[in-house]
């Protein structure tokens, strides 16, 4: 069997798949959706319910500016991803048959002291090279926009293109859309072990995984376990 055959043959028992994804949260379900769009056979495994762990608790706030401290590859990734997201939502809601309640509500970054005003102005200067729409408000202007703000708010930066959504619904939309395209999602299935193999040339070969139901996988795998996973390392052969 050549390397290509090993890549394209994952389960040796009663199911086959090209890629095994460990973790059924938003990352795992999103990977599954886009792989199926590309025609790749994929199976998602989760030790509990699909989307029930960290993805169910996320706030769903889409505010990339808050994570930026200056230009660079990370900033480019965040801003490009956010710009693409608004176009993805209608596609995903149609494919998944569920509204994710996305709204472009904007974000207010506030300052409540002279020192924090200085820091906020500095951050705005760092954000401006990214060509993102933003406005400087004094305290009264900020309260005109959002009357519920406290009286001690002295200034704010308003970023109207940022938004929010319901994170659990986004995960369900990805899961339903991936399933509709032919992905297999297996909940309450633990991965008992993952073994990495290498060729004589030290080139990575397909991984081999075994599940709690004794099925074994041989092919590519993606680790998307999230922050609540019990496994300490993505390189460990351990129970998830």
C-alpha cells in the first residue's frame, strides 16, 4: 500500500473516512464543513454531546480590534477572517437550517480615567493602519450612543463593523451543514489513543487512532479538542 492509499483509508473496521477530527465544538464542526465542501470524507468524534463544551459557553463577540496591538500576520488573519464572516453567515444559515442571530451592532471601547484615555488613544493609533472604520467619542457622545453607560465613562472608541452572534447556534449550524454535506458526527465516542508514524525520510505519515468502540483509524487527523479537554498534549497517546 503506498502513501496515497494510506492517506485515503482511515477506518479498518466497518467505516472509512479520509480525515478524523477529534473534538466536536465550533472548530471541529467548521473544519468538517469546509472539508466536505472540498469533497473530503470526514468524521468528527466527541467524548460528549456535539458543541456542548467550551463552544456552548462562548460569548459570540466578534471584535478583532480588541485583540490587536499592532500590524503583523496575526492582525491580518483576524481582520481578514472578520471581513469574510459576514458573507459566510447567509451560506451557513441556509446550509444548516438555523439562524445564528448575527448582528453587526458595533463595539464601544471605553475609558474611565485620564490614564485609560491615554491608553485608548494609543490603541486607536495602533488600529488605524488597518483601515478599520472607527470613531472617537467623548463621554457625552458615548452615552448618547449607549445611554446605559456609567456616568464615569470619559471617552470611547466606536467600531461599527464589529458584531456578535449566538455561539452555540453557530456550532449547531456548522454541525448541521457538515452533516448535510455528508460528514459523519459521532458523539459520546472517546479517542483511546493516537500514534504518529514517520517514514525513513522522517516525513509525516498518516496517524493511527483507536476509539472507545474499538474502531481503529489510519489516515489524517485534526485535533480540535478545545479548552475543556482532559488530554494534556496534542502529541500524547492518551484518552480524550
